[in-house]
């Protein structure tokens, strides 16, 4: 099931507003968050347009969290954060997804909750491309 107004479902222009598709995982997609004030921030979005974790089977839930774990390991390997925060929001988007937000000691927002989109750090196309290559190699 897809929602024509959802960036995770439709990709293209809707996704381009905030993210860059990296690859498909077992039951989800891995997306690089364009705003990179937390270097390495990504999103794991479930393959179908469901709102809640309770809307999928136990088997699918386990596969989804295995995808989250796989992406987290790649982020740790490539970016070496001191902590990785996990955020499962969606009050307005209503598509099951998890933000993987690397945090670095002494850095912006260390010890606090990360901002959804601080709008501070955007990279060049080449920098995004290099990050994506590094993440894919670590998966």
C-alpha cells in the first residue's frame, strides 16, 4: 500500500525535500537525511504506508528492526558517533519510520533531544554521494 502524498512511498520530489534514497533493505528503505548537522543522520522507512508498529505482523516488525540495526551498525562504522539516537515520530507523516541520529560528545545538542530539522548544515552533491557510498560499503 502506498500514499501518493508521502515522500517515503513516492520518492521523487516529495523525498527530495528532505532526503536522498540510499538503498532498499529487507523490508524498508534507507534514506540519508539532507540536513546533516548530525553527521551521518539517516532514516529507515518501512516499505508500506502504515502508521504504527502495531499495524504489521511480528515477523515484519522483527525484520524492520533488523533493518534499523543493520543501518545503525553502518552508521557507527562510518561516522563513529559517541551515541546514536533513535526517533520514531510521525504525527503528520504517518508512515512508519525511524530516524537514526548520530550524536557526538561536545557537539550541538549533546545531552538533549535532537531537533527534527534544524536547517543548519547542507552538503554538496559530491559530499552526499561520498556519504552514500561509504554507508553502502558498510552495510
